[in-house]
C-alpha cells in the first residue's frame, strides 16, 4: 500500500505529492530540518530526501510550463 496524497498532474498523469509540500512547510515553520523531522516523527535523512524530491518535482513542473 502506498501512503501518498497526490494531486493529478497535467493531462491526468501523476502529480505532486502533497505530503512533500507538508514536509517543506514544517521545515519553514520549525526553522530547521531537525526540529521539523522531530515534529513530523521522521528521521532527518528521510525528511531531507522528501525535500530533495520536492525540489526535483518543482524543477520538472517548471520545465513543463516553459515548454
């Protein structure tokens, strides 16, 4: 079972994982990855990986919009 909240992307394809957006928001609100990871009950490496994937998702979305 995949625990993932995703919105449909353009043309009905896979979209952005909203869980990653929640992770990003937690880092912003808590001021550090360490504090956000603790609040989210995640390890720091898991949260860092989620943020890196969000960065990749955003980069791909930007490329699609530019084309």
